C-alpha cells in the first residue's frame, strides 16, 4: 500500500481536522495523511470491482422501517444533568459566545 | 417599495420552510415534543447526545411527513437518514440527523390562491435543534458575552419543505407561506404557528437583470419570524443586492441574518468556509420504505385541501378567485355551499361571506337561517343595510329566524307607492338636479337615492329607488 502515490495533502488533512475541531501536531498531520490515503486506496480497490447491477447497501442485511409508537417516556432530572455540565445558569447550559470569538 | 426598479431587475426567491410536526414525542426518542416548558425538562439521553443512546424513529412523524408530501403532490420514496456534521452548542451530538440524497418526499407543487403553481423540490424529515439565548450585547448574536442553551426543542421532528425558486416578489413569497401553512394545518401535520416557531422560513434571494435566464448569486436569509418580516427581508435583501451589482461589485454567496430592528440583513457566515457537512448515512438508523398500500390509505384519508376547496366554491357559486380565497381562509365555504343547497342566491351569499362575515363565530351560523335571510333580501323584504344588521345578529346567536329579527327592528319593505310619492316630491323640489340626472350625469346619481334613504331612515331599497327614478327618466 505505502508504495502507492500519496493522494492526500497536508492542507487537506488540516481542512478535515478543522471541520472536526481537532488540533493536530505536524507529526500527526503527516501520519494521518498516509492513513487517510490508505483508506482511499482501499476504497479504490473496491471501486475496481465490477459491481454493475449490484444495489448499493448501507448495511449487510436489509432491515427497513424500524419504528416506535409516538408514546412519551420519562425525562431525565434537570438538576442532575446540569450538575455534570461545565457551566449552568437559570436551568440552562452556559456556553461560550457562539460567534464572533474567531477572527 | 424596496427601491428595486422592477422594469430592470427581477427578484428570484426560493423558500425553505421548516414545519414542526405535531407529534407527542421527539423524532428519535420518547422525550415529549411539547412546545415550551421549563428549560431542559424535555430531555432524555438521546436529546443530550449521551454515549450509548440510540435513535428509534417515531412512526407518527413518518405518517405526518407522508400526509404533507401527498398533499403537496409529492412522490413518496424509499428514504435514508444521514448525519449532517457541524458543531453548535444547541446540538449536543455534533451532527443533525436529516435526510440528504434520499428524502421521503420529492417533486411536488403548491397552487396559490392566485392560481400560480410553485414547485416543491422535496420535503424531508429531520430533527430540530435546541434554543440558544445570547446574553450581553443586547441579545445580538455577534456581540454576545455567552449563550444559554435549552434543549427542550432539540430532536423535535421537523419537515423541511424545499420550494423551487419560482417566486418573484415579496407578495408571492408571503402567499406561498400562507398557503403552505393552510395545507399543513389542514392535514393535521402542524399547528402552523410562526410566532411559536412551529413554522420557520429560510429565504433564498437573488437578483438578475430582467429578461436574463441565468440565476444570480443567492443569499440565504435566516431569522424570519413572521409573514411581515419575510416581505421586509426580501425587499431589503433584493435592494442590497441590486445596489451592489449596480455599483459594479458582486454578490457573495452567504448566509445572512435578518435584523427586525434595523430592517436589514447582516452577514452570518460565508458559504465556502463553513458548509462542508460531510453527510453520510446514519449507521444507527435503517431506511424507511413505506408500503404503497399504506401510502394509498394515507392519501385516501386526506381532507379536501385549500386549493380544491377554493375551486369547488368558484365552481358552485361563480365567486372570483380572490373572494373564494377569503371565504375559504375564513372556513366559511361549507356554510356558503350549504346555503346554496338551501336555494340561496350565490352572489349574495359570497358577498356576505366576504364583506359581512369576518366574525369568527360566522363558522357556526345555521345555513338555513343564512339562506332565509338572503331570500328576504332578494325578494326586497330587506335592504342590503338591513340584511347586514340582521345577519350580524344571526351570527352572534348562531342562528334564529331572520324574519323575527327583522320585525323586531321594525324592518319591513317600504310600500312602493309611498316611495313613488317621495321620489316624485324630490324631483319637483330639485328640477336642476333632475335635469342633470335625465342627461345622465353620473355625479348626480347618488343625490336622489341618498335623499330617499335619508327620508326613510335607510329603510328604502336602493335598487327599487333607482328603478323608480329610471322609470321617470323615460
């Protein structure tokens, strides 16, 4: 696998990391670039198969329509939940400003 | 109104309407979906995105989505839930479960009261987010010191109805939302309350030189809370874009926030930066594939929809489209049709429904009493003014005998010979005005009728007076 050409750039890894809100070191960026390229190579191997006429599937067995009736169930205790939050105020989760912090 | 010259510019609008579905519980968990409540009391492990919690789809939400889809003439198809990944504190899982490439409803349309047909691209299921309150900076999102998050609404089922960019003005956009709301309410899918956020509208606006077939760069406007805001936001945004283009600048595709106070839209985030949601099928959920037999059962259970009700009224009564729209919006079409069945004059029935039955209680009016009243008007027993008075009393009481009510007011048909005497007297007293009337001066027509009305305290029938005058003109 590793002798195949690299198909993921450091910039692409950075972009994906930013979307996932991950702060990566340079070493990690390099390592993940290779790993992600390996993943794509694996996908390419599958793409090379002749799959004409084969329905795409999201899971190995076909299961459809798993539904539940519209019946209310119990709620969690608010105080217990908020007690585990980093910050709370007036019965609500207190979070840093949503926008405007970043340049 | 907006400062956009309609001769030179065309505004193109496409709306995305999010409707909260009227279920008892959330889309993927059994926490209550009730509106309001003390903050963070409608929560369970799934709402909080706790590890190990798993979503299970609400059967009623699927049914309501299909009801709306069928009412909009959509095709109901096999659908798949996908994760839309982004970070925002009102959504603890860090992804929203929505439908992406395989939505449950596709390719429908909505007919507006004007007759305009607006395309519907899709109507898909997704979960709502929680509610953030921005503290500090006067509540403005950009200047807030911190935010408070209430997750009661997180996970409530939404149907996102994506309209095609077929709308060309603020008026058309408002008419579209009003009609969509009427359909949602009619099929029992949503309460349609914009003020409670049950119905939310995101608005895509672009402008192009009139005659151009190419679409301009669009901006998406959020935070629209009423039909009035929708119209204002469209006009303001179109004016902003036209000013940019006329100044030789270009419109940047972005999401903008409508500010009700300053009447302008403001940049919220630029598209290319943030909108990479990395959708993928949610591995915790299986696809939904509705049984075609069940779909047909749902279709058969739909009520008559607003457009069909308007068409029925137009056909039965000869009402104009705008009048039919008013009557149906007031839910008076059944009353009118029942009055017609009882033999009432269609034109008068519709006229009363449009002009004299704005009272909400009119829905409960006894059609037989309504028809009897209209009959008294037609045969000249009551004048239009008297009929209006009696009608208001019938509405207040839910019914009654119009003849008795008229008698209680002392309303009775004027003896024609009495009227003839009055008319002859007036002609003798006002020879100059009479001469002008005879010569056909339109400004004098009301003079004699007005005098007769005054002399009879409104009891005379205007049509009878006019007929008497015409007979004397020879």
